[in-house]
C-alpha cells in the first residue's frame, strides 16, 4: 500500500516562490505520489516558506475552545504531514502567506508508517509541532493520548461539512480534528473489457463473481484486485466492508467490543476467500501502486479503490483513455442487499502544547474554505469535506464522483479505537492465512478474535 523506503538527504535546493523562498531538503524514497506509475517519487523532508514581513516565533494564543485571536497569523507554524500528500501541500501556502505576511510555515512530511511513532515520541518529549495533518487510520491512537486541543469555538461552521466526516474528528462528542479531505472506495473497472465480454457491471456478490468469471474466460489473468501485499490493516478494513455487506462488522456499534468471528463475518470471509480460490484475485498483488499499469494493460479488470485512482490513470494515460475505458459504481451489495463502502480521509489537529496554536488554527480555517479544498482536489484528487465544494463543475459534472458521493451514504469508517492499527494488522495476517490455504475462515477469525480481545479497544 503506502510504501516508504530509507531516506538519504542531499544538499538543499532553493526555489523562488510568489511570496518568498522555499528551502527543500531533497531526499530519495519510494512511495505514492499523484503521478504514481510514472516513476519514482521524490519526497520533501522539510519545507520553509517565508512571507515578506518580519517573522515572530511563538505569537498568538493557545487556541482550544476559547477561540482564536483577531488579525492575521504571525510567527512560525511547525507543520507535520503524513504520507506522500506532504509533497503537494506547499502549493497551498502562498495564498495563506499573502494574507498573513508575518507567518512562516515549516513543514516536515513524515512517512505514513512512521507518523504515529514520531508523534507520540514528540508528545512524550514535549517537542510537538503546532499543526499536524493526519490520516483517519492514525487518529484513534493519537487522540487517545489526550494531547490535542479541542477545535476552537467558531473556527469553522460544523454544518458546512458532511456529518459523517465531521464525526471522524470527534472523541466523546468533542471535536479535536477538522476534516481536510474525504473519500469512499468504489468499484472501478475496465468498462470496455466488460462490454466486449458481454457482462454487466456488478450490482451484488453474485454479479461480482460472474463479472470475474467472464473476464477471466476472456484472458484476464486475475480480474479483481484487492488490498494485499502486505496483508495488513488496509486488508482488514476492506474485509470489514464485505462483513457489513453481509450484515456483520468487526466491531460493535459503539466501538466497545470486537466482533471479528461473528457468523456473518465468517460467511463474508468464505465469500471473500473464494474469489482467491477460484483464481479471480491474486494474493500476490498487484499493489495499489501497480494497479494503474495492470488496469491499463488489461491484466486487471476491476478494483475497489478511492477516487485518486482516476487521477493516477489520467496522469498515466490521458483523459481520453480514462473516459473511453474506465467506469465506476458503488461497491456490490451483499446477499440481502446490504451495501457498504470503506470511507476515510484526513484531519487537521493542533497539539495542546503547540507553541503557536493561534496561527495553526488560522491555517486550518483557511484550509476549510471551499476554493482551497478544490485546489487540493485538483492537486491530489482528494475530495473536499465541505459540502458546497461538491457543487463545483469539476466534481458535480464527473459521473464517477457521483458514485463516490452515493457510496459515502453507507460508508464504513475504520474502527475508532486506539488499538485499531494493531488489531487490523493481526486480522490482515489471518486473512492471508485463509486465502493462501493455511486456515479456514472460522479458524482464522477465531484466532483474530482471541488476540483482539487480549488487546482490547484501548479505552
């Protein structure tokens, strides 16, 4: 999934910007980028963008529920960003600096798999940044530290956001995160191959099997692509959507107890694993990175993936190829018509001990403007959390994004508990045992349930 290798710094590269100077420490790594499939990504380890005015470190109030100060932001904002998205964030800084000329933004992108470890270490050491951009997968563990400030009163209009998305940043009905982007994973497939084979897009599990069987008969080696290599919490989250489509789910409704080995989940894993056993899905890939090439070459016919995939395919093959060959629809329903789609995204959050919380919250306020979220959509393909931004023609006139929005209505977020990453990894590994023939669905889910119960939900 999100793969980052060792980093090796090389001399700094100075670039001119509209309002100041950017200093980028260049580094080599492998990872995801907006142009995935076109070559290795070059990541940034630190970025500083300075305005024209005088910088004042540590200015502003402590933020929190008391609100923010009047006037422009000042001082330095230390920002940590998770994953490859950090490479593109500096594109948004200039407009903020133009309105806040006495502010500096010092940004450090951190590989996704290292983010929680580095952030919790910073909390323990008292060396936290002023602002973080964190994926939904990491929020439960970080918010459980109780080291983050509540969103200030009046900072943003809660009703402007999708309700289900706003709730991802809450703990016990208190908002600690402001949603930055969202997504729902939908079924994206080679419509041209399906039409040539005479098979319809899959509306339910039976259709999905028929879709895969028909495409395999035409020569597509493994028609379906799932989250594998490695089998981890992403695999587990995808399986959870199959469980919900079968009336189950891996945790109870109030996130207080694991329900991994319920009868509904066992049945769901029997169906899920049968797609591997029948040769419709390979346990060896492709990875998410490779799916663009596999879809392009016809070695793969359909995947459950987020809206960013269309951007990757467009970058690789062009808009004309994308429009002529790809289509999307909400994930297939289970046997009784239940639908479910994996949803997620990322939130902004400010540590309680931030030196410049006031300026950090003002940047969050800026990032919550519809036009800023639309700029981020254009850069990364990540969808806005502010509802009004969806009225822009770039989104409203895209039929594939209609399916994404529809899927959000029955979205399944990751379990909102601090131990999710640990339990999800265990469940992913047990799913691998099943699809490789080393355990039955019942055995694997019983094992995962026992280990999950010993770990608990972390609260």
